[in-house]
């Protein structure tokens, strides 16, 4: 290798590292934007933009690394365009090792899920045709015009039927959207985790160690455990610094309001909190409150409005996609006569 070609390879390697880092940041911000979608926020354009760009960059970076290790040169990736399905199929068919049971399970998970493929199709069409849907309407463009938001909302309704939640706005906010977004995020996370594990477990040819050296960049995805439960929104620590929002409980086990301690090991069903023990409390028969690590949160809208306590979902003390409804019922039941 000549000095000029070696220098070019170094520059390409640095550019690839930066591109992979960018893709990870775009994906995390895309997940955050998606997890913030609810009845009061229907700005789908932002998560679509971030996720479409992040997925394209992430998969192209991986393809470049695998081909460079096997062939000694980077492939021509322009042929893929913005087509996430082409990238996905190329990876699963040509760049996805199944040398271990875990990797085989990864491939089975992502290739057998029609809804993951549907997500990729919608994001592909958004990137290629749908980003300027409204401007195309204004300009009178008819050919190949699509409305990615409408197609995404159709996907949402099929993934999780909203009908049982429509009569209860509180449940729609507390349960429906967190569950729905967890289903979508979890599917995309499964794809990212499957690819990220290939960096070290795939056994791909990697004479220069380029693939393995990128492990720290993708490790946050490779180490994901319960898909769909990671909260990508601002952490509870940043909110805890705001004294007008967070309120610490006085140092007593129980006060003048009926309350009870609930532990994860004694709870039947999916435990929704990120801590193993909480205290539920009912005030004036209608305000349902939960204490997590000594901090008060409003379980229902009445408590959040009356006391200005933060929502446990928004504060990040609950696992997204898991219902706090049983704890609202539990708190209100404390005020009923035995």
C-alpha cells in the first residue's frame, strides 16, 4: 500500500467512525422523539426524519466495515440509495453471521417480523418520497405522492387497537401511547441489537480490527436487554434538579392519608417501576399518588393537577409500555371502606 492510499484509508476510517457515531445519536434522538408522541404531540415528522436517516447511516456503516474486512476495500453503497429494505435484505442475507445461537435468534427475530419490515418500508418511503408530502400537495404533484403519517397511524392501530382506550383519556395517555411506542421502539431496537452484536460475535474477517474497534460506538445497542423498555427521554436526574417539580416525602413511613407499601416480588403482573419498592397513597378519596425513592408522583391526572406532582412516565421512573393502572386502582381502593 502506497503512502497516498494509506493516508486515504485513514481518512476514510475516521469518516466512517464519525458517521457511525452520528447514526447512533440520530437513532437515540429518534427514539426519544417517538416516545414523546401522545395525544398532545403528533409531530411525527421529527421521529420519522431522525429514524430514517439514522437507520440508513447505521446499516451502510456496517456494510462498509464487513466488506472492507472481507475484500480489502469499501463497497459502492450509492446503489442502495435511501432504501432501508435493500440495506436490510443485504445485511440479513450477506452480512449476518449465525455462528452462535444468540445470533441465529437475532436473525430469526428480525427477518420473521412483518411489522419490522413494514416500519422500514414506511421510513424508506418517507426518506424517498414523503418528506415533502405537504409541499407536493401545494405544488400539485400527484405521481408517487405518499402520506407517511397516515400510513404510520394505520400501522399504530394495527399494532395496538386504540378502541378500548378511547373512552378514557387518562388511560390513553398513561397506557396506550407508552405501550404503542414501546412496541415500535422494541422492534427497531431488535434490528440494531442484532447488527451491533455482529461487530464482536459475528466472526467476520477483520484483519485490521476495524469492525471490532467500533464496538464502543454501538455497545449501547448491543447490550440492550428488554427491548422497548429503555427510556430515551431526558433522565429523571435532570428533572430532579428542579425543586419546583420534585418534592421529597417527609421522613415518615405513613402520614395522615391512607397508604401502603408495594414490593415488586409480591406484585402479580408486569411491575412498571424502575425501583423494586414504592408507596401508594390516596388523598381526599380522589388523588392517587405514588412515592418512588421518597419522591412523590401523580398517578392520576387529578393528583398531578392538584399538587403539581410529575407524571411517573414523563419522569422516567416507570418502564415504558407497562401500565400504572393497577396502582391507580390500588391507591383509590385505600379510601374505600373495608
